[in-house]
C-alpha cells in the first residue's frame, strides 16, 4: 500500500482515486474502519467519510440520517444520543444482520490513518470548528480535504478556523463562487463538480482547462447513490460495470479530472492502471 508522502509525490502526474465511504459489501459496512482499510488495500488515495456530532459534542464517523438503513431500523437520531450510547451500537450488513463493527469516533479514525492517505471529511459543515479541532489534535492538516455547498456562511467559517486546510466547494452545474474564494484567505484547492449534462457550465472542457491553469483540482463522481440523480452525466460506476468501463471511469479520466470518486475502488483502479488512464494527459 502507498503512504501519504508517496501519494503527494505522485498526484501531479496521475488521477487520485477517492473511495466513497471506504470499500464495503458483504458483511463489511460502509464508513467503518475495516471499509477504509479495505479501500486502501484496493488502491484508494483518498478516503471519503461522513461525520456526525453526538448530543454531547463527540464526533463520530456516520452518515447523517442513515440510522434506519445502517442500524437495522433504528428509530433514533445519533445527534440526540450521547457518545456512551452510540458506542454500544453496531452496524448491520447488506442483509440487515448485525455485525461486529462499531461506530468509530473521528479521533479514532484520524489516528488510524495518520500518514497514510488523504481524508475527505464530508457532512461536517455544520460543525466545521469541532472537526478542524480534531484534525489539529492529530497534526493532520495536510491530509485533510474539507467540502461544503457553495454558501458564503461556510466560506466565512473556513476562512476563520481552517484557512490552511484544503477546501473544495461542491458545485452543481454552475460555478458562482470561484472569484469569491480566490479573494478569500482560504486554501482553495479546487472543486467537486456535480452535473447531470455535459452541457452544464462546469462540465465544459473549457472550464476544466481554466481551473487547471489556475492550479485548481477537480473532483468528479462516478458514484450513484440514487439512480435518478446523475452526478457526472452518466459517466458512472453503473455504466462502467454494466456497459463499458471506457464509457464511465475511462470517460472521466479522458476529461482530465484530478480526482474520481467511486464505490468500486478495486475495479476502477485495475481498469485505470491497466489502460494507463490513471496518468494525466
């Protein structure tokens, strides 16, 4: 497996692979330590994970609102529970049988992956200060990517508490914040782009070239979390698996995206490396 220093030394010349909530399946649930370890073994460079805050302020790795599906019809919200109560819970697997896997704290996960890869902390925009404080406790500022919707209130918080940590707005079809972020004291690293058509402004090759000329990275999504919502105009994991990888992962690589997020880390890495598409044009 690569380590963080190797990933950083290589990233200017190749695509980085982001594992959406790790690599899960069978008895291994998403957003668990084992899912993250599995993703790294399959070639991931970035671990994408979701952060939730307990009632007592403790931060856990869990996707907001997924209690019913990930905890076997559990009716309570983690944000209303204490850390002690959450630590007693266990994830369920894809057949909704209880597993041995607990819900880990953010601190536990950060310490486990220190010096090993990039980490994208998602869904923590409503408590950025607490998440950033955890990152600083572990001395992992260089490994972290923060993201949020393109709202001024989030930009202001990032400028205040995390001006040194890589930040990417999540854009849908248009970019209305590039000039704003360029003027702020923010480590504006690029953007996550979500588009349902290649006609969208942020899907245009001219936009990609412009961002690259300004030293910004672009994060594209092959993942499908709802089939009616296309995050990259059909260039998806589903297309790659059911039709041809060249129409999904290959098409995203050909468009020169710097980061591609997938739910099929091992298969996407295998395809990109075998075809040489992992290396930037």
